C-alpha cells in the first residue's frame, strides 16, 4: 500500500507529484531499485494502487516504466489510441469505486500509430482494427 508522510493514503496532488518525479527519473535514466520478490509476496494479500492510468497499448510507452513505478503502484488500462469501450471504462470505474484511487491519469503520447492510421486512412477496413480507427476519427 502506498502511504504518505502522515501515514495515510496520498491525495491526488501528492500522487501526481510522485508520478512527475518518477517521470523525471525515467527521462534521466535514473530508475529506483526495487525488491520485486518481496513486493510480489506482499501483493498476494491485495492491491492498493495510488492511481489509475489510461494509456496507449503502444509497447514503447508503458505507464509503469514512464512513471518509474512498480508492481501494485498503478492500475493500468491500455487501449490502442486511448479508444474506450465498456470493459475499459468498467475497469477504470472499478479502480475508482473499489480500489479508491485518488487520481485518474489519461496518458497519450507522440507518434501514436493508431492516431496516425485514423488521420491518414479514416476509411480503413481491416478487421477489428477498424473499430479503433473509427473510435479516433471523430
């Protein structure tokens, strides 16, 4: 469980500052070391992430790494082009209603292939990829 200096859960502002600090470490290549074996064991008892993050499925921008966070820190929902559908929305609602995350982050990125496809080929008809493009075109 993530706690603040007073021993309680951090508020949204505190969480945002932690994520910004983590992003600065990522940019500088200064990642925090973590004992993942012990962390994994502690997380078998439950999760208490400090934020929910909606981000792109692009393999180059995983939220945990971009914000230098670890197992249990973030509740991440990834969709191509940030296109939402009922299960993604339901997942985010779960994070807020049941995990009580104080912050929801919507994290886009540059050079998104889904957005590029929607801009360059709005009429694309290629299996289920079409649903992603149609979700972005408007």
